[in-house]
């Protein structure tokens, strides 16, 4: 495949296929200008790698900033700013990384080990307010820093010289290479970040690139932005596409019309449009390691009632939601882990198949549970505010969920609050919701990336779920069982059972995406885990 050739060229330094071929068919204007015109589902929330929380913004950060390591379409890790894969001690607690010496920031500054140290310290600094700071739990002094017991500058990272990084861990971390490829660990230019202060990452002029592209047009709130090839990127000669113009498209029909008119290189499909274009030669379906789910706010007394939470779960038919409402290839599930993600170390059986969490969809059972909940709560009327994004797909999902809850739980009213994703994330952080329709995509290839979210005090545990037994099991998986694959497998099975028995959340489906895509646009890297796509290997045929 041409994609494979492009990847080999990228990873080994061989020349990529030239973009100077004849341009004469679909979107010939974009191809002739060596420009991709791409649709995005939502606005950019931030381009600050320490603060980013949503996948859309992270996807574009991955084009602007470069990490020590880079993952291909199979999520295999390759050196990028690093010269080679890390040197790890036998006990798994000491990691040394040598950096390449030819990498520069877009302003010409050299990228050094000090930039990585600064990025990690900034992630650890409580004043930053980074939700992903919990990823530092395995770093030396990380737990104490997160609890406010030690200074953030004592985090276990230092520069041995300008191009050598030493990372000290408090426990073995089998997924450390994947973790270091994640956006939160991208180096940062200290001088630039501190000059910009609170404005860093809020607009094009407040971002300094180290990756294959620079952002040249974005005012922080607009629904379009432009990426231009970064001439100072160390592998700029292997980046073919010169310009990527991105436009937020929340209305599917508008997106499709522009695609069919040859004015845009992709169209994101949902619902009826997926069925309409199911056999279209330009339709491409892609599975994701991403789950959609409902989170309960435990600050609301009535949502501490297990019978009510379970009733809500039984009221929603996940299969009907995915097949009749969304219709984009997403698959109903009740397990808080994607399929094709985590496998039994002995039998290679998929985790989701082995735990076999039963799907709940029974309106009569929902009514029975609601009757019991009413007696325990001492009330028979409730109004629940459901928070979600404001794109077309999220609105349809919310309307379906609203109808199912109100139909099966008489006396419960569901008020919908569909807001831009940036606002939804802010409201979640402030716990300004009753129910929230949210999602989580795998940042790195390990089950802990999902189950850690519901640990007591985790920054992404927006609903304040807490279970001491659950916390203890995850601590065991992270410590004494860290290098014992069989025991760790059993730990995560127990963790899932607790979430299921507690009705801690309502898992809805594993996401898939169907797009119409310009068939002449080749070589985009699509990943199941971490950042979803990468244009650095793309080209027009």
C-alpha cells in the first residue's frame, strides 16, 4: 500500500512520494495547490499541550508540536525528537533518553532536554491546573506532588545535559513509551510560554511550533484555522502537503454538499447519511478505541441513589441508539474498555468478551427500579439536566436519551443543555451538570487509561465517584502487579465488576467514524489509540 511506503519513508528517511504529480480529478484545485481542505467536528478548545482535554484539539496539537516519540497506524512507537527508544533499567524505574541535536522550534531555538523537563514540571505545577497531571503518578515524587506534599520541581525528571533526559519512576510502567508519545509530554519552549503567560495556546500568535506544521490563522474562538508547513521542522523535506485549511462542520448536510461540490476533502457522516452513502466508493469507515458514556454527578443527592442510576441505565437501549439514531458504525457496549484493545495474556481473548458485561435495555425493569427509587428518595418528581456538546450527532443522542428516560421513568423530566465542547468541558470541571454525555478515547495502549478515570480524586472523575475497594484494586495493578500480566488482567476484571455493580456510569457505545474522503488524498496515518490522525505522511496522488 502507498500508506505503508509513506510510513517507511518517514521512519527511515527515504524520500516520500512526490506531491508534484498530475492533478486532474476530485478537488483538483486543492491538489494543484498542494492544500488539504478538511472538516472538523468542533472548535479548538486550546492549543496548550498542558491543558488540552479533548481529542479534536489534541489531534491538531499533534501537527504543531512534536513529541519524543511518534506512533504509527498500529500504535507502534518510533523515535522522533528522541534519537532512539529509551534505555530502561532492569527494575523498570530508571529511563534515559538521548535527543537528536538537529531539532528546532519554529523561531530557530534548539529543542533540548530542558524543554522536556520544563513541560513535565509545568504539567506537575498545581497552578497550571492540568487535568492530565494524574499521568505523573508513576514518576518519582509524583503522588506527593499531586497531593500538595512536595514541590512540583521535585518531579522525577532532569536534564543530564542538553540532549540527555533522565526519568526516575517510583514503580515500573510497562507502557512508558506510549505515555511519552502522548501530547501532555511534548516539550515546551519555556521562554515563549512564560512570555505569553495565560495567553499561551489561545490563538495562532500565542503558539510556537516544533512539529511539521505551524498554525497561521486562528483567533482562539473561530470555527476555522490554517496549518502551514513548518520549514524549521527537522524532517520538513519529508512533509508533502503544504497547507491544511480546517473548517468546523457541525451540520452534516452542509459538509456533504461541500464535499460533493469538490470544495472540501472529507465529510463526516452520521445517522441517515451513513446509510445513504454506505456503498459509496469514497466512503471510509474507521473503528476507534473511544467510548461514549453518561456520567452521574454525585454532588446531586438523588444521583447517589443506586436504584435511580440503574433505572436510567435500563431505560436506554444502546443498540437502538447506535443502529437507529447514530448509524455511523458505532457499536453498543456496556464495558468500560474498547474491543480490540486489551487481551488475555494467556489466551489472547478480548477483555470485553471475557468479562461479558450484560447490556441493559428493559423499559419495564427501568420502571420497577424507578418505583423503588421513589420510595427511597421520598419524591416522585425529578428534573435532570443533561449536558452535552452542540454538534448534530450529540443533539440527536441527547434527544433519544431524553425520550427514553422520560418514557420509562414517569415523573422524571430531562432538560437538555447542548453547548460548544469548550463550554461543556468547563462545566464538567465545575461540576455544573446532573448527567453529562461525554466520551473517552485511549491516550495510550493500556487498560489503566480507562479504569484510572474513576479513581477517587482523578481530575477526569467529574462526577466524584469513589469506592475504596476499586481504588485498592487499581493500586495493586499499578504496583505489585505492574510486571505480572496475568495478575494485572484479573485486577482490571475486578475493577470492571465494581463499576458494573455500583452502576457508576452508563456506557453507551464504542465509537466508529464514517467519512467521505477524497480518494486522491493518500497516506494519512489513522491511529486507533492516542491522536487520531496525522497528515505528515499525506500526499495527493
